[in-house]
């Protein structure tokens, strides 16, 4: 791991960063129960375990004061009417925020608090999205053809709580209606 201050390049066009230490891939099979149209999910999965998104991260000690950073590429596509999206999570240390900087593509970030406040933010190239501490976040690619690409930075000790979202889902979903990205209430959202 680097022990001196360092630099790296981040292409403004949304290409790969010049350095990274880990490359995480998430496929359809890791999203069981998350998409609204379960029949469409099963049919698609039976055909192929499609690659939904990829994350490149630079390793740092998971210690207070350090920052984790990287780039995510959310590929275009839909499961039924619902766009490809990240799993989404709360940070394990709930009181930690995150900065996202959109490099290319288009999409929406769905956010919510444990108390039930919700907010949907729009990704645009050149736009910063600031995730407040306590807000769960999921990134949704609404382009039919292009990757959604963003840089992110968050406290290295934050950790990820995926379980809460896996069990309850997000309160809001992003689906295509009449050819347009549309935010709807999640009919399967469970309070408990
Ligand atoms: C991001 C996300 C990344 C993938 O680095 O981890 O975009 O999303 P999931 O972690 O929900 O699969 C971030 O928010 N880190 O905290
Ligand atoms: Zn996060």
C-alpha cells in the first residue's frame, strides 16, 4: 500500500483510472429479490448471469482519517422495466457521508434515511452528488446505451451495511414508463 502522498489520473471521459488495487464485479445473481419484476429477473438469469456493474478501488487502511476512493461503472440495461442499479447500502458507521462526482453517462441516485425521508438526485457529467451521513444510496443507470461512470470518496472506516436494503428494499424505485425514467413507490417495500 502506498505510504507517501500520491497522484493518479482520472479520465474526464469516464475511462479507467490510471491506478487501482481492487476490481469488484456485480452480476445479476447477486441482486436476488431486489428487482420488482421477479419473473423477468429469473428469465434473464436463466439465460445469462449478466454483468451489471464494476467498481475499481484504491486500497487504504480502513481507519478513521483515511479516505477510500474509486470509480464505479454501471452498465446500461433493464430487468423488466427497471434499470440496472447498484445493490445500494447504508454505511455501517451510519454517520458517515460520501462524495460522488459524475464523469459520464446519465442516471439517478435514490437515497433514504432510516426514518423514511427519501430524495432522488440526478447524475450528470461534471456534477457532484453529496450523500449526507445517515442516507442509504443506490445508483441507477437510466441510459439505454451508455455506462454511468462516477468517482467516489468516503471515510475508510465507514463500512457497508447491505443487509438492511436486501431485506427491506428501497422505498423508491426507478422504472421506465412511456420511455422515460420514472420514480415510483416500491410496492414491495417492507417496514420490518
Ligand atoms: C460506492 C459503491 C459502489 C457500488 O463505492 O460501493 O458504487 O455500489 P454498492 O456498494 O451499493 O454495490 C459507495 O457508495 N461506497 O460507499
Ligand atoms: Zn457508500
